[in-house]
C-alpha cells in the first residue's frame, strides 16, 4: 500500500532477525529473488506499475528517473474490493 517501493525496501520490510544462539541478534534482509518474482507477476497482471519522475536538466533536457513500483488504479480497486469482502465476512461472525 506504500507508494514508491523497490525490491530493497521490501527486503528490509520482510526481513527479520538472525538468531546467533547466545550472541546478540542482527537484522537480515529477506530473499530478493522471491520479491522480484512476485513483483514481475503483479506487473504482468496489471496490479503494480513503475513510478517515473520527469524533470528538466540544466540543459533544458527532460530526464526520466525510475522511483520504484506502486499500485495501479486496478490494483487499488482490487485491494479495496477484497478488504470490503473481508469486513462483511467478519461482521457476519
């Protein structure tokens, strides 16, 4: 649901602690290949798209910079639809 996230940001989010027995724990990143594969599948389904930034350089040239990936309108509507279905099911119980 966050805007402009990349693979490394998602690796940090889904990573956890490495347990070292009696030593102190340290943070570890999650597997990047799994996240890349999931993002490719979501892009193919049209739920996630690239976020690009356009700006003019000092030479008046327009440059495009990729900022990360974000949900598309189709992805947002699907997420809202699923969330409303879950709320309805929870209210029935």
